[in-house]
C-alpha cells in the first residue's frame, strides 16, 4: 500500500494534465493500493471551497484506509523534527507528522512536496517513485 500525501491529491483534483495525475488515477483503481494519512484528509478538504466538491472528495477519501497518528507517532515526529533541525533541515511539523505515520506503518509515501525528500534523506521514510 502507498500512502498518498496532499500534494498528489491536489494535483489530481486540479484537472490539469500532468504525468502524476494520470499515474495517480491508475493506482486509485487498484484495490488496496492507496491509503491516506489522517492529516492529509484535513489538508485536502480544508482547501475546497465548493460544498458539492467537498462532499465528493470527502466520500472518495473515506473509501480508502485512513491512517491516524497515535501517541507513539507524535513522539516519533518530535524526535524526527529535532533530528532534522540538527541537520539544518527545517520542514513544517505537519509534514513531519505525515512522514512519521508512513514510517510507523511501514508504507511508502507518494508526494510531490520537496519537504519529504529532505525528511527521507535523514530518516527511514521511504518515498514512492512512479
């Protein structure tokens, strides 16, 4: 299973042609291929202005397993954030929490956001490369 980060969802939902949009559309059709970190649900849905679109995307996202953070996830994220800071890499704490969910569940993370490349350089985060 691949955990899909908000940048991929947003790219997919913009309806602009992109190689990632096509690839993500293909893996969405594969049973059991996609999971969603809990914070990604919020990140994606909070940016949708149209109520109809909000409901459509909400229903779609709820069709996939949603991976929630536990106390151990937040502790891992705090340690990882501190580790990144000592290496000179500052990334948003929300991204570190998403990375910690992926590490803790031992899933690859599909993202278009460069912050996760920095996290992967200094941690056990595995990134999905289409």
